[in-house]
C-alpha cells in the first residue's frame, strides 16, 4: 500500500488538491480575460461570445470545480471509503481542463459542449458510488442538486445553439441558484461546529424548526428562480417571499455568533460568506419592490444581474475562498492557521462583492472604474490563494498519511 501511495503524486492524492488549485487559478485567469476583453485590450472570441463565456465559466468552470473538490473529498469522510485519486482523478481533471480549453478557443460546438456536459455526470458517479455502496443514503441529497445543475448546463448549451440567449442565461443562473441550496445545507452542518472549535467556545445547537424553515423557504426560492417560474409570479409576491427568506437566513446566520470569530481569519471569512446570502436575498427583494411599486422607489433600480452578482462574488466566491483555505490545511495535515496574507485575500474578495454590487447600484456613473476595481480585487484574492497554497496542495501531507 505504501508503495502505491508513494507512486501517486501529492497533487492527485485527493480531489481537493487539483480542483482547488486549478479552479482558483482558472478563476483569476478567466476574470482577467473577461475584463481585458470588456476594456478592448484584447480580442477574445470564446464559445458563445465573451459575455456568455464569462457567465458560464464562472459557474460551470470555476464553481463546479471547487464543489467537485469539496464533495469528492468529503465523501471519503462520510463513507470511510478512499476517495478518487491517482489515474482516475487525473482523468476527471483532464475532462474539466479539456472543456475549459475547448470553450476558450471556441472549438467546434460538438466538442466543446460534449466535453463540458460530460463533467458533472462523471462527478455524480464518483460521488454516488461510495455512498450507495455503504447505503448512506442521506448523503445522496447532493446528487439531485448536481443532476439539476447538469440540466441547467444542458439547457444553456441547447439554448445557445438555438440562438436563445435569454434561456441560455437562465440555465446558468439556475445552476447558480442550486449552489445556494448546497451552501444552505452545508452551512447548518459545518459553521456551528467550525465556530465552536476555532473560537474555543460552546457550540450553538441548531434549532430544528429554524433549520426546517430555512431549508424549506430557501428551497422554494431556489426552485422558483432556477426554473424561471419566478418570472411568472407577480413582482409583489416575489418581493415578500425574498424579504421573508432573507429574514430567516439572517436570523440563522446571527445565531452562529460572528462576533466570536473576529480573531480567527478562517472563521470570520466563512461567516462573511454566509452573511452575503441574506444580503443577496434582500437586494433581490429590493429589485422586485422597484418592479412592483416603481413610483414608491427613491433609489436607483436594482437589476437582477446586480443581485445575482452579490450571490456570485459575495456568497459563493467568499465561501469558496474560505473553505479552500481551511480544507487544504486540514486535509494536508497542517495546523488550521493560514498565512497572514490570506486575511488580505479574504478582505479583497469581500470588497470585490460590495464594489460589483452595492457601489455599482448606488454609483452607476462609475461602473467602468468599479468593474475594473472588482476584477483587480478578485485577481488579487485568488492570486494570493494560488501562490500561498501551491506548495500546500502539491506536496505530501505533513503527517505522512495518504490524501
């Protein structure tokens, strides 16, 4: 067994290693290409055009890579069955990389779409197999979410092929909303425990009724938004629903006691990401308020895209950075103490979220500078992560264990 371990490169020891590293690097490159193309600094004509590519790749390229790394690492802890590694992991990584390259260079549609669409089913197989083997069916709840994300990707490709950009974008947004459900489920599982352990305080037990209300209400919003049904519902109803769910999510987040985490970067960064969830829902409720009662609105109109970017850059990107920083240390046998410069990365990505959303909403005339500032802050945050965590993710565990 030890000989097999020694022959497997550390980078391929567990799924978090390559997907965190390549996913983080890819996100910085993708944002750089997007902002350079937007500013006219280079001619970039990827699959579907630069706007579709940017939206698609930040969800199905970047976010899906990190979700894959996290879930295919966590499933080993859940089941006790060794996670995907070595040659099998290399093939899965190659499929992801091949799809990213094909889309970027605008390879023939059949090649680009096929490579891209094969990835999530492969991940689902790797996730479901060990869970089914030991009949731990409660952890199969992530499988239908990933399946629906695959459907969203399929819709985006088919709609793009038919020239229906609105539906193509709906497929991408739909998948992003499903990640909200993943975050909501994981939040209740990990944040109270991480907070107690990291801050050396008593763990806050979940209130069953609050957890059910959070999961059920969030699921309702997610299904309405992901499916496009929300477009058929009166704006006034959407306003009340989003405001209600924002309040429930905010109550839940407050119970996790952000204030005890201020001296622990791996904790306060995680709490910030979950705080962006109710803030995103609040901003979305304001969007619907201005649609339902335009004469009552005294503020600039909040576009749907602005609210979604608070989800993308605020909740998702912050949680991803915080979780990668923690999981990479823990699963490589290192103390849960990040390099001091990671605090700058955490602050940068949080500021990027506010710059791209709240500031652009309140100062639309400064959109050009705010977009460029957002891109700079994102590249800074994930660039720091790539540099600091490169040796962590490419070298063996400090304790000599596999993984």
